[in-house]
C-alpha cells in the first residue's frame, strides 16, 4: 500500500492553471510575472512571497487556504494568535469578530499624545490599511516615513516592518484593517 503524498503549492498552481486551460504565456501575461518565475513556482524551486500567493488566489478565485494545503491550518492558528496579541494590548479594540477562517480584521487603535505605539505584531504577512479618525500619525514603513492627519490613510504590505507614533499633542484614533493570509 502506498501512502498518498500531499500536493505541493507549485503542483496546485499547475493543476489549477491546466484545469482552466491557461497556457504559461497567458498566465504570465495575466498575472504580470515572468514565465520563468512562474515555472520555478510550479516546479517547487522557489516559494513565492505572500503578495504573489494572494494575487494567485484572486486570479484563480480560490481561498488562500486551498493553495496552501495543510499549511492553511497553521496560517489560521497564526491569525488567531496575532489577533489575541492585539486585543490584549490596551490600544486595540476589535471591530470584527474573531475566527480562525477570518482573514480580514478591523480594530480601533488609540495612540497616546507624543508617544510611540506599543509594538504589537509590527511585522506580519498580509496587507494593512490605516485610516486616521482623529489626531495625527507618523508611520514608518521600511525606510519610508509618512505623516498623516485626520481623514488621511495609508495602505501597505505589512510584511515590511512598520512602526507608528503620534507626534501631536492630542490622542490619535485610528481605524486599522489587517488582511492576513
């Protein structure tokens, strides 16, 4: 009796592409990635960054967990752990209900005047959107620094290290929406 091995990420991508009758050339054109990169992904020679996985799941109109296989359970646990860490922080008030299958989380975040925001999960896979409800915010994403006032927003790849601070003399209230794979 042979043991059935689980299909790799690259094999899943190839199976989906072929099942949809998409040539490698068309796949490259539609996704914007070079053919050699996509071939390396399908052959398991490289593990693509999260942004690529997210784009491919949207391209094939499947949930990220379907592409990840059993890794999806691990990702679900990681989402839950990150959510618990944020909610334990004094500054995070959850606006969405938690759940292992939830990829999108929203929080109301308070940053005290003239202070740095307490570091909670400043480096995580996915995307983040921050809207300033009141006050001001200074945010550093990688080496880029932005100052955002009431009504302003920023969106970024949250796998890039990021840090928030409030340079103003008044409390900053933020709407933070996080998408994690």
